[in-house]
């Protein structure tokens, strides 16, 4: 019987090199893009990296400090983007005992010129470190302000009364702040807004100055921006992509992971949307 032979087409021999060449081109394009992205990122954050590597290159990073390192680089970049603006912090009992005599310079370069201090939470909670922090900031000539952490499911007037009882504002202090971060349980959003307005009106009536509202950027846009447009806002947003304060924000809390002499734990840092003279203008008279 004659042996049948199978003719191999030239297509099968030539297709492999063609596919291989195409794959190499794709890989080259992808790798080139990644390299450009890396160098672009380094260039964009060159100020923060130069500062950090120049002044802190002797610091050995442990695994649990990698996130801290990245945050510090971003913090430097944000601060560099806001030269001429006023820098401050906010503290509560979560920062422990603060050595106020050491609270002067952030990242060896940026003066800390104001502080917001948590005074109360809900209708029954006074911050354990408020009295000490309130006194310490005053004694060390740091412009101070007090804030109340609002609990949506508790009576708003009782919360306002606790804040008023706890905080004695003096000339030169910053306006009182209402901190609202959570949505209510088992009640409509309209009830929350009514409660917030009752707190704000009660506190304004007592101190004769309009309070500031602190909240997250999404909360601000979704629930507060329209109905509370007559108030000034202090906005929290730590996202890596945001590097500039918005024109309609009074303060921007851009990080919760800063290191500062005098405070053992990480601390929030804020930028005021103006210079020192403008900040002094909004203080209690």
C-alpha cells in the first residue's frame, strides 16, 4: 500500500514568527508605557521625593513604614503646592498627651499656626484630653478652635448644650466646628438635616459667630452642599489624586498620617484657604 503523505502548508510555518513578532511589539509598548508612567510620577512628585531623600535617607524603612513613607512624600508635595497658605493640625484624645512646647514645625519646614481640638461627642462625651489641649495651645500661642463630633441618632439640642457647657471661646479663637461624618439609622435624611440646623443655630446664638461644618468631600457633595450653602466648610479628602484645595473650601484636611514633634501618634494636617491675616479675620472678636 502506498504511504500517504500529509502536505504541511506554508501558513503553519510562517504564522508562529509573525505572532512572536507581534507579541514583542505589544510587550515593548506596554513596558515603555510603564517606564514613562514611573518617570512621570517621579517627576511630578520630585519636590517631595527630593526633600524626603535629601533629609531622611538615613532612615531604614520597615515593612510597616512603607505606607507612611508614601504618605510623607505626598504630604510634602501638597504642602509645596500651597505655599503662602496657613498650615494647621487637629487633635483629640486619640493623639494621647501632646507636648505643646514642641508643636512648631511640620516636616522641618512648615510652621503649625492653628489647631482644631475635639471638645465633645454626642450628648454625653467630653474628650479626655480637651482641657489639657485647649490650655496647651493657648499657652504656646497656637491659634485654636474647638469641634463637636455629631452623633446623628442623638438629640441635637442636648449635643449643642454639651458643647456650649464645655467650650469657653475667647477673643482670637477660631469659630466652633460641627463634625458630621455619619448617616442616621432608622430615620430619614431630612431629620438629620433638621438636627444639624438646630445644633448650628443654637451654637451660633450662644457664641455670636457662625459655626464651620467639617465633613468628607463625598458627604459634602451628596448631602450638605446645597442646603447648607450659607456655611463655610472644612473638607476631608486624603485621596492621592487630589493635590489642590477647592476654591469653595475654607479648610482642607488632606492627610491623617503626618508625623509631628510633640505628638507620638499620627496626626491630621489641614490647609487654610488663605494667608494668616485672612485667618485672623475670621476669629472670635
